């Protein structure tokens, strides 16, 4: 199964493809952590292969202590 990571204002064509949900979350966390050091926030959503695109499967963000929040949409 493939997973698609859509970060910030990315279009559907700009989504990153990942082999696992963990890979998608790790990719988001690396970028969001870097931006958080400069006081910036970055949210993302993850779609699984076969999703019609109306609603994401997961919403990713950083928690108040800097950890990864992964919420089912």
C-alpha cells in the first residue's frame, strides 16, 4: 500500500509518495521539527492509496512539547 503526504499548501501533484505510513510521518516530522526551531508551524495530511481525496486519512502536526501528533481524520 502506498501513502501520500501533503504538506502545507502543496497541491495534489506535489504530494510525496511513501511506502509506509511510518515513512510519511518520519518525513513530515523531520521538516516540521526544523521549522519549529525557528518558531514556524507546519501541518500536513496523509492519504492512503485508493482514498478518493475528499478527506485525508490522517492529520499530522507537532504537539506542544514538540512530539508528533497523528490524528485520524
